[in-house]
C-alpha cells in the first residue's frame, strides 16, 4: 500500500501545535502516513529539497506545499491526500 508522505518544517514554538495535529493524524492512520517533522535550526535535511523556509510549512508527497496552516487546513489536506492514495 502506498503511503502519504508528510513533511512538516517547524520554524517556531507557535508551530508545535501543528506537529501535534500531524502526529495525531499519523496515529489515526497507521501504515498510511509517513511523517517527518523537521525543526529549523536543528535539522537541515529539508534544505537541499525545499530551500530556506521561514514559516511553518507542511509538504505533502514532496509536491503540495501549505504555509497558511490551521487544524482545518491540515486535516483537509491530509484527507485529500489519503483519498488519492486509497482511491
């Protein structure tokens, strides 16, 4: 089964809540979501792929990028991605 790849670049303590939302979604959909959370200033793996990022950003399947985040936006985007995979 194909997984949805979620990458979240956490740029500040304000974004920690979004990381919790993503961890909850990954727990609700075991085996369907591959989640990686990067912390700016600590992790640098995302820089070659996405370049410098200055605000909390969610990237789905290395293609779709969201930087205007809320719980509703995150849950909606993940649902759409899961629906495409489970199709």
